[in-house]
């Protein structure tokens, strides 16, 4: 048997409802993480491609390909 006999006066508490601090906190964290991932990816790609010879036709990289 439940100790609650009536729903009168019952209230709901939404921790992360619209325009709450939690929504803005998670939005800021998500944005910071995405910016960090993209920045790290750009750094990695730049390092990787700086080590590759820019002319792919040199040394026969495209040898045998009909273009």
C-alpha cells in the first residue's frame, strides 16, 4: 500500500529542463569537445600530408593508370 493518498500539491522538478543551467553547460561542453576534436584532426592531417610527396605522379605512383 502506497503512503501517497492524493496527487494534490505534487510538483515535478526538471533538472535539465528548457533554459536551465544544465542545458547550457552540456551545450558548452559539447561545443568545446567538438572544436577540440576538429582542431586536433587538422593538426594531425597537416602533419601527415606534410610528410607525403605532393606530386603523386613522381616516382610512378600513378604508373599504369589510364587517365
